[in-house]
C-alpha cells in the first residue's frame, strides 16, 4: 500500500508546476520512502501460513482448574483433551514473581488462555515450569519460601477475610441472620421459598408468644 502511494506521489510530481505544491509532494515522497525503509521485511509465505495456522480459531479463557501444593511447589492442573498431542512450543507459560500466563495454541482449532495475577506469595521464575500430561497441563510454581499457602491469590485471601468478618460476630443471632441473608441472595427459587417460609413461621410463633421475641 505504501509503495502504491509513493508511485502516485512521484507521478504527481512530474505533473506539478507550482513550487509550493512540488515542495509538499517532495516532503510526502521523503516521508513515504522513510516509512517503506523502516518496514520489517515480509515473512516467507510458509512461515506466515504456519503462524496463521498455529493461532487459528478463537481464544477460550480457561476458568476450570484444580490446585495442590507441596513444601516447594504450587501445582495447578488444567484439563485440556488431547493437549499431549500438540508440539511442545504450542504450550507456553510465562512466569513473573507474582503471576503466570498460560497459552495453549491451536488445540482442536481453538486457543486457550489462563492468567493468574497477584499470587498470594512470591514464586521463583527460574524454578517454575510446566509439564504436559495426558489431557492435562501441569503448571509448577516454585515457592520462594517453603510455607503453606491458604489460597492461590491475594484477592482470594481478601475475599475470605471479608466473608469471615461478616459472620464472625459476638452476637450468635446476628451471625445466623447474616448467613441466612447470604443463602437467600445466592440461592435458587426453591431456597428462597424455604427461607421465606421459615421466616414467616418464625414471626407467627413470635406473635403467639411461643418463643422469646429476641430470637
């Protein structure tokens, strides 16, 4: 495209008679020549086709995984049918001290990605690795310190702490009420009907004096 623009500018230059117009065209000509010069060389067709093939299809974000830990490693298991049949270079994991990215290219016409940011504790980039097993990618994050992790990410930890604080009250009835509210908010229609029924029956008993009002 740039080459075509350059040829057109050169053609216009041969026809231009006004100095100001010729100056503008000359500037455009130099600009285009510089852009063409700085362009990366075109890739051979077979390389370009190979890259296109390896990134064919669309990208799927991986949400399902299992994890385990030993004294030295955090292990994340990702199930992907047939992943062991791919060339090794199609499965890539990039590690930083507090994150990792997994990319699986061209598995049954799709690409798969998974990203973990803000890992709970630092990991060793050099000591971390991946292993390809039957229908599974195992991501091995080497712990910098040999200690037990209560969860994988800082976000998970903060979420658990907030949840614990919400239900950890000195008043047992308040803790129960908070639990019921959570169950109601997250429950299905059947759960909501059950909680509503229990609530109505409780209020009826209170009004009849069958149970103390402060419960």
